[in-house]
C-alpha cells in the first residue's frame, strides 16, 4: 500500500517539475522576443530621429526619405512668385 502512494507522489512531483520547466521556458522565450522587439523599435525610433535632425523628411506617397533642401528647391519657384 505504501509503495503505491510513494509512486503516485513521485509522479506528481515530476509533473510539478515538468510544469515549472515549461512555464520558465515559455517566460524566457517571451522575454527574449520582447527584448528583441524593443531593441528593433528603439533602433527605428533613433533612425527616424536622426533623419529628422539631419533635415530629412519622409515623402509619404512613396515612403522615400528626401533631404529638406531638395523639398525646398522643388518649391522655391512658387515661393519666389515665379512660375
């Protein structure tokens, strides 16, 4: 009788350990993915900030970054009143 109870207890204890390992592994994987996503987001934010500080602005129709000077040169004829 006692042997059956010990076997049941050992199997239950193994289940607890396996469940703990699964939980820890899943949390580790999710944390690593979040860190990677946060790093990529920070890199994109820094790149946008750098482009903005250097005077580069996005062309929304094509998604291409152009320098501010080229945008001003394109509009310079209209601003000076000449056509």
